[in-house]
C-alpha cells in the first residue's frame, strides 16, 4: 500500500472544494432539471408528482418547438459554413505575409472582444428596415444612398420562410427517393435567421481566422516548396496538402462554434426576440419564455434537457476522438 504523504493530502484538500462545488452546482442541478422535466411542475407551487415522458411528448408535438428546431438547424448550418469559409479566406490572405498583417489581424479579431448582447444591439440598428414614415435606416439607407434600392429588404422583420414546395419538381423528386421530409414546411430557412447569421458570423469569423492562421503557420514551408518543385499548382497545394493538414483545426472550429449555435440565446434576445411567427425563435429563448413567463417549469426543464442532449451529441464524440488520438500518440 502506498504511503499517504502530506503532499497528497494537501492536494486532496485543495481540490475537494472545487470537486464538491462542481458536483453540486453542475451535475447536481442537471440531475434536478432532469427530474423536474419528468414531473407535473407547471405553476409557481412546486409539484414533483411523476409525469413520465409526457412533457417531452407534448414538447415535440408543439409547433413552436418544431419551428425552433428548424431555426436552430438552419442557423447552425449557415453559421458554420459562413465562419469556415470567411475565416479560412482571411487566414489564407494573412498567411501570404502581406504588409500590415498585425493591423489587419487585430481588426479581424476585434469583434471577439464584443459581447453578443452588444453585437445584437448594433446589428439590430444596422438591419432595421425603417418604415414609411421614418424612411430607410441602417443598411437599407446605405443601399438608397448607393442607388441600390432594389436590394432593400425587411431583414429580421420579414416573416418569410424559404423551403422546397412539396408539389414542385424538386419536392416530388425528394419524395420519390425517400427524402420527402426535406420538402416539409418545417424544413427551411427563415429570413430572420439569415439576419442572425450575419451578426454571429461578423463576431466569430475572426476567431475562425485565428485558428486557421495558427494551423497554416504550423505547416512547414518545405512541404509547399517540395510540391512546387514537383510541378503542383497553388490550387493543388491547397487542396491536397493544406486542407487535409487543417482537418483537426476544422473539426475543432466546428465543435466550438456548433455548441455556441445550438444554445444561442443572448444574440436573439438583444437583436430580434422570437420574431414574427417565431421566425427567429430558438429553443433557449423558448425555454426562458415558458419557464419564467409561463411558469411551466417542467416543460422548461424538458427543453433544457433536450438542449443538453443536442450539445452532448456534438461534443462527446469529439472528446472520445481526442482522447483516443492522444492515447495513440
């Protein structure tokens, strides 16, 4: 048996408060939320009588929650795609050792220093379409000044949802190949979500740029020079050498930005709210609304657990892959 040293006892004593605090305030509250989601607590007076999974059944049958899931999926896909493309493009430009690289790097990273609340307030003004009495404002005013009035748009005030009509040629083809659900009205992209994507991409594309720039600087120049000597074009170097070597960076960015997008709340609160017809509503906002405004604590707890599972599905495989990779090294 190993002798217990004072150093070991001291380490245990120092770590014990943090371990106990995490066990209570993180995992303990998660367990309490899960239990509350299985109860009948739908008023200010706690009611922990057993309800089973009826709250989850009612939740997924709720049209607002279905719209929220649609908005979350479309926001996540557009947000990740925009950040990856813009972030890599900026990083690739900076990797060419242009003049003023430090200045441009600081400019691209600046939005990260701003909270999502501030970002939402600023972009709410920029994307405010104006009115007939006040005239155009924000970006629409800029379009007017540039003679591009045809580009004016309602932005987050536009309730339109773009989806594939079931009776269209594409919709009928999807039904024939067993993907008819993609032509459902609950599958699409709302105009309000596009406005949220613009604001979120402005804030987080700089972070993506920094990640990719670090990855590009870690690639030895000898690999690129050897490829050029062998006659490879710059496009072939990018496609066959750089992008494959940046796959771990891409995966990390997808995981980090993906979990941010799944639980987005503060940007929605400060910028759009639930929107017209819940066009910009998301599960996190619905959870707050139904819990603290409607006092439906069981339903709110069910939404929280669904959000936790959505994030876990994204993060747990990444953690398993990371630990497996580190073990092999």
